C-alpha cells in the first residue's frame, strides 16, 4: 500500500494506544483477506463476503494468533501483550471475551507492523494466516 502515506515515525507509533493499532490492523487484515479471495476466485460479492467472514471473525483471528505466536519476535510479542492487556469495553456479539481479546491483540500486531512500515514482515505474517 505504497500509495497511502504513513507519516508517523516509529516513536510516535509506539506511543499510540494498542486499540488504535487494532483499529488500523482490522482494516489492513480485511483488505488482505478480500484481496486473497478475489485473486483465487471469480465468486460473486456475497459469496466472497461469506468466505471472508471465516477469516476475520474473532475466533479465527484468535486461532491465527495462536498459530503464529511461536514465530513472533520479542517486539511483536510485546505488541500482542499490550493489545491483549488494553481495556476494551466492547465485545462482539458473536464472540467470547477471551477470543475477542486475542483477536484485538492480533489486529494490534497487524496495525503496528503496518504503521511502523515493516511491510516485509507484515506480508510474512499475513501469508501465514491464510494457507
């Protein structure tokens, strides 16, 4: 996404709330999933949407985080920990608190990597998410 200018430097990004990272990460991950799906299918939008839900729902993101956890750097594990420990007063109606917290952590990681312009690492992690 080189066409989007990410202006904050790493120190500014590190000071953002993990919920801000998750806010951005949610969008980045959703675009990644949708792009992957359209690249491997000629399905209609409704079918694409139904397929994307399998990847973006909280339970799936919690499972993905568990899958990639051992491959994360110490810095990435710290981002995940901060995302998990951030007080969030919202829980999705189709999720439990534990999965939602893990999903927020996953989204925080994706957003953090995106905002700190670690695009190569972001791509590595995203590609691990969808086989």
